[in-house]
C-alpha cells in the first residue's frame, strides 16, 4: 500500500462567501501606475488575464473613488463613466478565464500632494498634520507631501458616499453588493467586480 502524498493547504479549494476558489493563492493588489489620466488602459486586459486561473482570486490595484482620492500619478479611478467603462473589458477577461476579481477602492487622504488634487488644492484628510518626506522605493527620489486640509465633520459623509461609484443603469442592481472597509492608505475597501 502506497502512502498518500501530503495535502498542500495552499492548493486546496476554499469557499469565500459566495465564491468557490479552486486554491488559496491570491494576486494581491499591485500598484502599477499605468492608468494614464486615471483611466484603466487596454494593456491591463493582458496583465490581469495572464494572472488569472480558474477559480483564482485577483485583487485589482488601488482605484480612486474621486478626483481628490489620488495619491500617486496614473492610478486608475472609478468616479467617472469613462473609467468604469474602461474596467469592463478587464473584468470580462478575468471572468472569461474563470477568475474572481475584486477591486481595491481607496482614498489616499494625506498621502498625496497638491499636484494630484483638483485645482492644486491641499489633499483632504482626517488630520491637518503633514507627513514627513519619504524615500521612494527606487532609493533615490523623495516623496513630498503637501500639508493636508482637515475635513470638517459635515464633509465626512461626502467622502463616505464617494465609495459608491457612478451609477450606470446596468449597475444599479449591483450597488447594494458593494463593500466598505478600512484600508492602510486612508479609507479603503473592496468591491466585487
């Protein structure tokens, strides 16, 4: 009688809510900064579909919920019809290969500077305390953060409401399924796409 090979937990199926994953390997969100003018580009179809497996989970890079949410150049967004439409062929390519796709929705808060903000305004945050300059991952450049403007209490609901994307007619049914949660770079969350 031969011994059974050991089970590798990472390669076993997992039920995550209504999703049946075929394994436990997840593509974590990776900041790509290739969404020119905050619009996902066609090359993202290839990028995400190449990383898709039947029943595999992928989490898209951080996608801003509004024009004040951006903290880095060329990050994708979800606040305009054009952005939402640009995501659709990407999502379709992942689904065509049997993948499960989540979108990391976020607001960078004070981890931004006025160059990424509408009309060059100060980034908005829960505090007016600025971040110190930080060495970027390339080991050479320094990120400079504009001192933020602290939100007033009556402005907070506006930011919370930005986590509900533009309502396109075919998406009204799905909006109730959006999720909200806390994230590392500011208010963050995930939405099933």
